[in-house]
């Protein structure tokens, strides 16, 4: 079963150092759209994902992916 916190989609990224969150959109090709500007970099997103601090956002009516 695929990890729900992987693949394209919207993610909430948690920064435990200052108790903030940022939003990132991961595209199919792995590139990122960071709507909050320079509040989060692609490198910081990669580190957050590796530490388990990036969580895919899902709609309440969205079915789980296989």
C-alpha cells in the first residue's frame, strides 16, 4: 500500500522549531508551488518530508488512494 504522505497534491508542512505551518503543492514532476512565497524553500520541504513533518491534505469526501 502506498504511503498517503507521498505523491502529488497539497501538503501541510509543520515547522516544530517555531510552531508554524506552511502549505505546498507537489506537482506530478516533483516540482513545488509554494504559495506563501519565501516562508518555505524546496530544500526545507524536502527535509520536512524526510522527517515526517509534511502531511498530505485530503478532502473529507475524497476516497483513500489504493
